[in-house]
C-alpha cells in the first residue's frame, strides 16, 4: 500500500520561514498545564522531543517498492537521521517532527515531503491519518493538512501562505467539532477515538497491519 500524501507531499524546494525566538517560559509548578510555544501551535512544549523518541528504530513500511517481486520499503530512524532503503539503494535524509502526528522529511536533493503517522503505544502507524487523543487540545493529521482545535478555535495547517515556523505549513481558519464520545470532525473528515488515539474512520475497515519495527538495520 502506498502512502496517501499527494496533496500535502509534493516534492518541492523547502524554504523554512524563521522568526525571533520567544522569551524563556517562566518556571511552572508540577500541576500547571503544559505551555504552548507562541510561534508554533502545532506542538506543545517538549512534544517534539517525546514524539521523535517514539519514532526511533527500523521499520518495514506499509507500502511497497520494486517491480515484479515487490518488497517493503525500509526506514531506519536514528535521532533526526532517516535512512531509507528502497530495495536497490539507500538515501539519507533529515526527519523532523512538526506535529504530534506529522513529520517533515528534508531529502538530500533539496526537496522535502511530509509523512503522517499515528503513535499508538509502542506502535507507529505510518501513512495513517489521525492523532493523539490525550492532550488538552485536539490534533489530527491527514494528507490534506493538520487540524488543531484549541483555545483559539479551529485551525488547519497546510501548505500555502506565510509559515510562522520551520514546518512549511501555515494556519487557516477551519470548521471542526469534538463529540462527547471523543470523535473529531473537521472540514468533513472524521477521526474515531480508539483508546488514547484517533484514527480516520476508514482505518477499521481497511484492516491495516502496523509496520514491523526492528532495533536496527540487520
């Protein structure tokens, strides 16, 4: 199965839009709510580091490469370094977490792509639309962008416009709602709550198996 990344993942030249660093956050007590970075509503404080740590390892991905006898593409992630093997050659890129369920991959050619995923305990569902269901805000990633429902309302982060951070995505007003059962609807898309995560509605009928994780490229 190939990842559904067409609208969000064109191979385009990556231009990061930087800005002045926010002032240091004041010390907070252990019971205080996590502070969000003023210039980056896609991630809460410390979230990028924890998600990056959960992505470490080597994965036989849920899509295939090769003609004739097909085989899974293999990704090995160590820190922010991604080594991709497609059956004939390897390529080394930089993978950076830009949302709890989306990574930006900068390739050596100078282009970049986006990769959606869902962290479900020890499992990483690459190429699956969804997101976490535990935080104080609601986040869902798909091939069309990242929806965030927070104190300031609903936003969709997508290519186009001015990016306030290095993600390459910019915020646009969106329409979304969170149901009492935890299901999240945004701009006509629905993510169903299952435990501590949300999956796209079609996930349960697709009967997808998770990527196989290995400790290293053996």
